[in-house]
């Protein structure tokens, strides 16, 4: 009996080995082709997943959800660390104006466009809110791959960090508004739930970040710091799920607190960077393997309209925000396109909206999953092009 049970783990360990080696191959291929490693990992995932050759055991696909939570919480910590007061002082105006402009422009352009095209207003509102989500993991990984240093990269990291915070707030309010439109009545309780998801996450980040900052300042470099960093990440993710608040916002808040309060904050974030790579490789490969390509054909003209309107909203918001935020001409042109990646956060929003409003849930979830395939494949490519274009315009290599 024990032997048979152990035999069941064989395919799982084989799948793990193949996935890690596939990640290594994608990294090597990316260096030779200049295609973002994120896109290559997703493509490989699609090929070996259920929409392709179906080579992965079902148990491997089931890892995607818990892995995505851990990986995104790690990314959230790192993005939160970019909100140090010295960087905010240097780029705060651009980060604030661009992030707000991009979220509002995307919401308005997508929701209004789809409503004018004939969609019910409650569905258009929800789709517009989902459109505000970015993919922090893909953006962060693409910046790392591009050697993302400099003003544009720092500004982009700050925008991605705070952009999803605004997006979560807009989405929470959009669910309340959509339900009010659908039933013709307003329930104050829904607003309280929305406020708890956002406010509770920020409080949780503060509660974890303050003692985390004290510990980080006391420990020596090396393994103890790595253990501490991993402990903070898992604790944040677990408590956020238990309290039903956003683990992304909680991770960003904790990261920002540690970055601004700890004596040796760089050690903890360096340790997270050291261990996040295996998690991200599995995350992107399993994200690709979980993609349902047949959902693309199901969304039809609504999907095409959504993709077009979201791109227009990103371009308009980035240009307007950059204009008022003091970005250079090249940065204004490219900051919107650099924010195109979209993945797990959007799908999470769609799942929440589906649970709250089942009547429009099927079309919303199908649309989000289908168009995520598009944005997740082309988004990192455009982000990489944006970083290189701005660097070239600024006289860099």
C-alpha cells in the first residue's frame, strides 16, 4: 500500500523536473531571441497544458492557485519596496498622476465603449473595472530581464505597485455600483465589504510590516534573513486569505513599511529576490498550462472590443498622466503600453464578480480568461520594447 502511494508521486516529481528545465530553456532562448522570458514560459505552458499536448498530470495543474498566491505575494513585497520615501520623493508626482490616470482612463474607456456597443450597463461596469488590473509579476520579471534600472524603470515599478491598489478600490466600488444598477437599489453592506477588503489589507500590511522591519534590522545577512523573509511572505498570504482581504495590497503595504522603517531592509528583499525565481518559473508555466485557448473563440466581438478599448485606455491614461506628471516625451508615449500585461489579478476580480453577480458571471469570466491569453502573451513583449525605446531615446545603450 505504501509503495503504491509513493508511486503516485512519481509523475508529480517528473513534472516538477520538466517544468524547471523548461524554465531554464526559456531563459536561454530569451537571451538569444530577445523575446521576454515571461512570454516564452507562457507559450511553453500552453504547449504542455490542456490546450496543447496535455503532458502535465492533473495534480500539477492544481498547484497553480496556491503557487500564484505565493508568487504574487512575493512580487507584491518587492513592488512595495519600490515605494521608499526617497524614490517617491523623486518620482512621486509621476507615479501618482500616471497610476490614477491609467486606472480611470481604462475604466471609463472600456466601460463606456462596451455600454455604447450594446452591453448591459452592469456588465460594462464590471468589465471596465477588471480592465484596470495589471500583471505585476510579468512586469517585474520583464524589468529584471531588461536590466531595469533608471528613472523610467523606477517610475514603472512604482506605478505597477500603486496601480493595482487603485484598481482594487475601483473594482470594489464597481461591484457595488453594478449590483445597484442591476437590482435598482443600493445596499450599504456591500460598500462595507469593499472597504474591508482594501482597508483591512492595508492594516494587515502595517501589522506585519512594523515587526518585520524591527527583525530585519536585527538579523545578520544569510540564511536567517532568508527564513525571515519567507516567513513574512507566507504569513502575509495566509492571513490575507483567512481575513478575506487582498493579499496583493497586504504584501505591498508590508513591503513599503519594511523598506521605509528597517535599518537593513535591502537584505530581506534581496533574499526574496533570491528565492522567488523558482516560484515564478512554475507560476508562469502553470499559468500558460491553465490557459483555455478555446475561450478566445467564445468571446467574439466583445473580446475584440475589450482588447481594443483597453489598449486605448492604457495609451490615453499613460499619455495624460505623463503630461501632468512631468515625464519626458518618450516616457509619455511608452508608459501606457508598458502597462498592458494582465493575468491572475484580472481573473481573480472576475471570479469575485461572478460570485457576487452570477447572472453576468459566465460571459465576464469567459471574456477575462480569453483576453488574458492575448495580453499575457503580447504584454511582456511590449513592456520590453517600451523599456528599450525609452532607454534609447534617453541616450542609453
